[in-house]
């Protein structure tokens, strides 16, 4: 509530000094949208996100990182409502812009792939989910190396997708990849390693 109060005061001042279609006004709309989303007032959040988007598209053009971030906020707002198709649609818009500006191997791109992988898994679209997780895996292996816990986590996610499709040889392959990394980094007596032993034995 206090954050909202001060963002709204800032908005009034910016509109008075800069006009209602200035990019800084759009920033205030975006911030207010984030507060409403955090309060689970998703319709109010969308109202402000859309106001911000209208200004930004008019003043900045359609291919700008601020607009990409706004698409990410809109996607997150839909995601929190479990409206996964609209979340995926807006994450994809964010992805297109950021790939063009940041390149295909930026950590922001990997984060979007992760969200899309989760969304498609949640909708039972396991092949599409695996496609996005594999895209993230390629970036993570390049940025972090092949023996990193985040890489092991992705192997687990991909294994879960194959398990849901009853492709047990592939499931076992990816669980074993994850297990090798976690054993090396955490030791054989860590709880996460024990959980992977359990999953691997179940698939056998």
C-alpha cells in the first residue's frame, strides 16, 4: 500500500511535468502494475501494464528492452493466474525482442526458456517443454560448464518430461546425468542425491 501511494504520487508529478505520453510515465504505470500484481489484483495490474505498453510502443517503438521487460511482467501476471496460454504468448513476445537485442545466449534468454519449459510441462505438452529446456541447457552448459547444479536441475526437468511420456530409457538417461553431477558436487549422502537414487530405481 505504501509503495502504491508513492508510485501514484510520482505518476501525478510526471504527468504534470512531462505530459501523459512520456516514457517515464510508462515506467510509473509499470511499477504500479507490479505492485497490484504482487497484491494479487491482477486485473488492476493489467490495466496499468496496458497503459505502459501503449505509451512505450508509441514513443520507443516495438523493439526495445523496456517493452520486452513489460511483456515479461504481463506474462508473469498471467502465469500467477495460471492462464498459461497467455503467459506463454507474452513470454514469447519478450523472447523475440530480447534475442534480437541481447543475442541467443544471454542469461535473460535462458530464464525465458525456463518459464516456457515449465508452462508447457504444466499443460502436458511435454515435447514442447523439452524443446525449451534443451535450449536453456545449451546456454547453461556454455555459461556455467557441464558440471553445475543448475545443469543437473535441467537434466531432472527433462527426465520428468520423458517420464510423463513413458519414455523410460530416456528418463533413466537424464536422471543418471543429473545424478553424476550431483554426486560429484554434493557427495553421495546428500538428500538430493538420495532422491535421484530413488527416481532411478523406480524407472528401472
